[in-house]
């Protein structure tokens, strides 16, 4: 009987991983980082360091927005 439940366990584990990883990928992408950084959440202690780095650093999207506000992104008109 145990052999019948193993494929179901694998499916459940993959669904749970999907529910954890997919939102992190979207968050990293919207912040301007690579979605591959979401893999770091599976490494103990590195996941905490990544969380603090992500929470307290300036995101690339913030830098770009600031550059656009300062007029650096405006086209040059002769």
C-alpha cells in the first residue's frame, strides 16, 4: 500500500513548492532582480540574509524611478 502513496506525495510536494517559489519569483522580478534569486529561500541562513538584503537595499527599480524623476530619462530636444 505504501507504494501507491508515493506519487501522490511527490505531487503534493511539488504543488507546495510551486506555491512558495512562484510568488517569490514575481516579487524579485517586479523589484528589478532576477527571478533565480528565489532559489536562495531554500538554503538555511542564506534565506535570512537574502530577506534582510532584499528588505533594506535599494532596488534597481527604485534607482530607475529616481533617475527618471531627476530628468535623466527625458529625451534631449535640440
